[in-house]
């Protein structure tokens, strides 16, 4: 719980302000999209390699600590420099460490809970939302006191604390999966269906979240000092729904929960582009608090259900990091251009359309998902 809280608190302090900070340094929407693509390209190469190495040598905890070090270093650069080349390097480093750290933390948490026989993933994950919300809330206060520099220094401090908290996981599992056994387990056909689905869903969600706070700032007139408050709402409203998901998801097919949740995200994204008043925006964020936990948990659980223990972390990285990276690499600049030239309304409609395509792929390949063999679940 402390690890989830602190790691997301650090991201909550920094993440809402990174792209807003880039606009202050005269980066265009197209340039911001291009930086997202550059980070995606590196994630595409590095994350699967690093996670596969961790799977083979049982070094998941050390890899997680390495990711937290990268987040801390990126924040230090944001705080200490305005040189464009250094800022570009820090943005790319931030991109290639944040998402992989979240994915690996979730996989290690699921593994721990499965071994201990506790079905409380939603409750544990709610502390991440709490951390993100509180981090974002204090970010606004930090910005008012010391500007971007202070909030990025605090973000770095949270990341460093997360390194110590990562020791909650054992250095290595007690039993290492046998390499021969791993080779006998081909990837489930549903894995490839889910990969194609994640490509389009990531196209919609990642591009939308890359510009959401710029949209709040420039189009809805929310001052930079108040961005943290709205980011806090984004996280805090998720907390009760993550708790509820522990009771709801076991009663549903995971694939159904995945489909319904993504359709909800698509609806939310379209509505976001049509917002005209802040009270309506607040209501929309509450609706997102309902649909996002369902998608987040069902996505991780679906990957885990169709993966062999010897490559579960690798599969999570491929579907939660690599596919979004490919998607951003191919579409980040295009969506950035769309935001700049066609306006936020059209931009968010395109994001929602991508999510709907992802749902259609899962529906079309619904019967290709198979339950993981019982022997591999031990």
C-alpha cells in the first residue's frame, strides 16, 4: 500500500505539469506529440528487453528500482534546467520509466496477492489513486509557492522514497520457473487479439491524456496553479470504485468487464471535448472514476490469466507498455497536429473512435481467448 501510494504520489506531483511546462517553454502541440513518439520508440525497444531479462534472472525488484531512479532523474532535470536539449532528454526518460514502473508494480503486486490467496487488488490499487490525488493536490500548492522547480524536486523525492518501498518485494522468488516448462507454453491466441486491441485503445487514451491538462489550461481557462486540483480530482474519484471492483469483477467475465469499461472510456472522451463549464467537467471526472478502474484492473487480470508465470512480466510489458509505445510512435505527432489545427473537439472524437475500434477487435476475437492451463498457474 505504501509503495502504491508513494510511487503514484510522485507521478501525481509531476505528470500533470510536464506538458503544461513544455508549453511554457514554447514547445508546440506537434512537438509534444513528437516527444511522446520518441519516448514510445525507446520504450518499444527497452521495456520488453528489460522485463524479459528480469523474467529470466528473477531481477524484477532491481528493475523496478531502476525505473524509479529514472523517474527521479527526469524530475531533477525538469527542476534544474530549462535547456531544451536537456528537457527533451528528461521528457523521453520520463516516458520510458513511468509506464513500465506502473506495469511492473502491478504485476508484482498481483503475483504476491495470488500467492497469499488474497483477492484485494482493487483495494491495493486504490492507494495508488489516493497517492496520485494527494500528490496532484499538493502540486498545485507547491507550484504556487515555488513554481515548476519546487514541484519537480518534490516529485524526485517521492521517486527516491519509492525505491526504498520497493523492498517490500523479495529480491528473487523462492521458486524460479523452469526454462523448459516455459518453452512448452505457447502464447494464448487471445494474447494477439488483446495486443491489437491495446494498440487502438492506447491510441485513444494515451493521446488524450497527453493533452488533457493543456486542454484544461488553454481551452477551459483553468489556471496553471489549479491544474493540480483537477488532477487530484481525477485520482481521488477512482478510490471508492477500485474498492468496488474487488466485489464486481469476480462476478463478471473479465473480457466483458474489459469491453464495457473501454466503451465507457470512449463515451467519456467524446463528452470531454464538449465540456463548456467546470461543474460539468467535475461530473465527467466522476464518471471516469467509475470506468477507468474497471478497464485498468480487467486489463491486467486478463493478461495475467492468459500468461504463463515464466513470462507474465514480459507479457504485461508487451501489452501495457510496448503496444502503447508502438501506438504513440505511429500516431503521437498526428494527434498532436490534430489538437493544434482541428481543435480539441475533433481531437477527442478521434481518441474515442480509436477506443471503439479496440473494443470491436476484442468482440471479433472473443472466442480466441483460452484459460491458462491449470499446471501453469502454480
